């Protein structure tokens, strides 16, 4: 069994949309939890962009707008399962997408 899997660091982008009525404290709390999950997997945040409140292309969960947030980070691929769990069970998250950014 090779040891490359444990040191295999990849770059990712995480884009998520929060409910339009979410408070700033809830946004900050989610960002902190995601940052802790990434750094807990020997990862590193490369950048965070708050895109603000935007119209959705189509209605999601009866919402027509949402707060968009983009995180760029690098971490071990095994850690994406924890990010998925955090986002899936957060009631403020309407949609999210974790993408590998290898190019």
C-alpha cells in the first residue's frame, strides 16, 4: 500500500448559496466551521470571496435570491466528506458544490 494517498493535497473550489434572510453571524459561523474542517484535514484556505446577494437562475426551496460565497482551498481529498456533511445538514445552505481545481 503506497503512502501517497495521505500526502496527496489537491486544490478545490467550494461555492455555496445561503438563504437570502440569513444573518451575518450565521454566515460567519458557517465560514469558521468550514475553515476549521479544512485546516483539521491539514488543508489551507487560499481565498474567500463573498459575492453578495444575487438572483438565482431558478427558484430553489422557494427562494429566488441567495447569498453566494466562494472558498478556494487545498486539502487531502478524504476531507471533502466532512465538508459535504457540514453543508448538507446546515439549514441556511440552499445549494453547494465542491469542485476540484487541478488546472
